[in-house]
């Protein structure tokens, strides 16, 4: 699929979805829409992902199949300054793919335009209507199931998930990602935003995803939230028990010791946190934390090397930064 | 409020909501509707709750303000054999209160009748539209907050919650229940069915309830599910972290060692299970399991006494069956 990605004023630092698609998806990105950096190229900002021109508006983008909303403001609202770009995309017959909480398909103008021009408004965060409670059966799949968990939100779980998949594929293994959040869904082209499901059905939705992907040999399940997070721990637990993984990969940021935006809550040290995941996992699937992933983006190369070694030593298992270094030892540890 | 309660073919053994209302609510129950036991009185079946006639249909019930659906089939569907009773209630100007997954307000016939007769269809399981993520602030309330947790679903959490409230009130304390499920909501007349909220908002919904009730001195928060349950652990965790309780009461059934309807999953022994709750609670609110509640309904009086003593000894804290014995020691332990 050929796509344009909307990332106004946020590219690349705050455009997690846009960068995820550029880095991990099979889509051909024909343009990034960002009025702040228009005229640059993606490669000017991110040397290690697919390149594309950055343009000011949809009218300047080359022909493509879809416009993807590649940013997600807090609260998931639609920013009305994006309206002309969405309108232009629909008028050109492009689908529009969005992971916002605000569903584009419920917007009257967009719905009318989509019907007129025969294109789709795909709200990837809308859960299927037929979800139900978990049966407790995800552990029965033949695939090796590896779940990324973390010490907080935004500690690199999605990145670790795709990096592990790519490392496994490089070895010729049949590996797939099981996407549980909007970015993963957009990159992989399927999945369910577990955080948006009815709470009673969150484990059941995760179970369905694992079972749907079970014809692969290895599944890397994208985790969400964190087990000791004051707001999101329910989603984390639902994924942990719904996926019934064989192995856990613990994702962390160096020196990160308080929950982001909830700073009064201290984050347990990595080994204690890993123990907590294992203890909660034990009665259902018995997975252990077999590897660690550290996002060292903010560190110098030397600092990063030291931080990864110290993190591995704290956890007592192999660790890496999968973007800066490679994921081979970690992959060995979880297979 | 004067209410009739619909409990066709299920009273009293499988009518948890009906019995909860008869036992714990301030509503005056004018009749129970049960075609199977019509002609009996409630006291013929349950000597220790408020008495009322059992009638065959709504037309036979005395004047009242509302008809409450007091049973909940698996899946939460509406049984069409109840339609004449709901219709009759609306035609008499009674509100109809339901905790079913199937929302009565979306039933065309009922909606039309309710409008015609100026009465309300109250679907208590429908969450408020304006929920959001938790702020992590429930621990700041001045009230002493006590949460019931359990080793499985249906281990007596709702009963323990109301019994503790009543025991506290008997001492002249200002205590309230914070209802998180449909029965508790119907009994107390307010609350949110946390299992029905969007997963990301489940902790936030719990937090809102605790903060709404925080003018009381003691809050007994109704727990849901169980922390090691393969399907419902996400809801349990959301309530544990959303409520940020000071104290936990662990509810259990004697000899219950496998998850109901998920029998391949063993239930950890009570002390290990209590430890698990404390470990997951620790990073957010630090609550400890200070008491135990055992549902000994299936045991003889002597067996019950022995079971409670053994349970208390296993847990290392005071325990009781609050329906069969009293809740004084347990109340002391959590205050």
C-alpha cells in the first residue's frame, strides 16, 4: 500500500505512529505531511528509516492509496486544522486511516465524502463488535509466544516487538507481531486496540489476536501500559493473562524511576518489577522475564553501552537497545 | 423507593441481585415476581431478609415506584418471557431498572412506552459517557478505604462489602459502599459497572466513585473478579489501583482450588494469593490484606467454624463468614 502520513508540527519527535510506519511497515510512504518541516526530507531527520519528502499539505503529496493520521494528541481528539488534508485525501479517492479516540467515520462531512468518492474511513481503534470474555486458551497455541512488558508507558514495547520480529525474520524464522495498540495496528495492518475494548473483554480480545496469528511459529505480542501504573495496569494485566505468553521481555528507560505524568508514583527497580510480572503471570501461564530492552536514545554511545550492561546485570538476563545495537542475544534468550 | 423485583424461575438460589436488594437495600420491596414460587412469601425461603409476597406477574404486584430486573442470565440477555411484566410496569408508570448487558432503553417498544407514561428505563450497566483515565488521586481522600478482593468470581465480595458497611453502621460509624457491579449499584442506588467501561478508563471510573463518596468516613469498595483469573484480572487490577485502598479483605470459598468455569487454572493457596494482591498493590497504594471472609453456605455449623478458624490461621489475620457469624473482628482489623 502507498500511503501519505499526516504528522503536522510533531515530526519526528512526537509522531510515534508516523515513525513506526516509516521504520517497520511494508507500506511505501510517498510523503509525510508536516507544515513545520515541509521542504525537508524524512532522511534529514531520521537516517535509518525509509525516506520520503515532507510536504505542507495533502494537495502536494504524490498519488497514494491512503492517508494515515500519524500523530495522536493527548485525549485522542481530532485537530480541526487537519480537516482540509483529510477532505483532500477523500476527494482524491484515498482511504483515511486513523487511530484517534475520535472516530472519523462518525464525522458527518468525512462520512459523506467517503461515500461520494467510494473510499473507506478506517478507525483502527474501534474494537470489533463481537468481542467476549476470554476462554483461557491462548496458551494452547503451538507458536512460541513472547510478550513485551514495561516499567511504564512509552518505554519501547512497540519498538522492541517489531525489532524482535525483524531479527527473527533475518534468521529465516516465521515470526509475526500481534498488535494491541493503534500504531502496531497501522504498521501491521491488523490487530485490536485493547485499551479501547470493554474492560471485561480485554483479555478475550488479546486471546483472539494470539489465536488468529497462531499459524506462525513465533509471535511477538505488543504489550501496553505497565503492571504498576496507576491508570493503565488493567490493560497490562488483561494482555498478560489473555496472551498467556511463554516468555516476557522487560522494556525500560535508563534512570526512569517515577511514572511519567504520575511522578508521585515510584517505579520499582527493574529486577523487582520483573519479579512482579512473573508473580502475576505464574497462576495463568508461568512466563518468566527472559530478556531486557533499554531505550538509550538520550545517551551517548558509551553511556548507552554501560547502561545496557548494567541493566542486563540488574535483571540477570541478556539485554540490549534494539535500535542502537542488535537484538541477537535477546532473541536467543526468548526462543 | 418501593420496588417490585423480577426473579422468574430463579428465586432465591440464582437470583443474586434480588436477594442482594432484599438483604441490603433501603428500598421497600412490595413483591417478588417469580412464576415458579408464586403464592409463597420471601420469608418461606429466606428467613433473614425483608419479607414480601411472591406473585406471578406485575399485574398482581402492589403499587410501587419501580420494577427491578433481579436476575441476570449468562451473557446478560433479556428473556422475552419477561416482556409482559416490563410492559405492565411501564403502563403503570413504574420505572424499570436493569443490570443486563442488553440495554432496555434500546428496546423500541419499551422506549416508546416509557415516553408515553413518563417513566425511566434505567440501565445501570451503561457507563457514563464522560469517563477518562485515572489521575492517580483516590488515595488522597480522607475516608478510610477498604476493598474486598477474592480468589475467584462469586466468592462473596459484594456480600462482604455490605456486611462490613452494616457492621460499621451498627457502631454508629459513617460508612458507605462504593458499588462497582450491577447488583451493588441496584442496592445502593448509584455506582458504575466497572467491567463494562472502556478498559483504559476502568481505573479512572473507580477513582471517580471513591472520590464521589469521600464525604463518608469509611468506604467499603466492592471488588470484582480475581487477580489470577484468566479472563477478569484486568478489571480486578483496575479497581485495585483505581481505588488505592488502605486495606484489603480477602474473600474465599472453603476448599475452592480451581477457577470456576476455568478449572484447568489452579487457585493459589489463600496466603500466597493475599501476598499477590499486596505485591501488586504495593507500588500504587501499599494496602495489605488485613482480614478474610469465607462463604461457608455449603458447610454445617461445626464445619463452618473449623473452616473459618483454619482460613484465619492460613491468612494470619482475623476471618469470618459475615452472614453466618458476625463481622466484628474483621471490622476491627480493617479500621
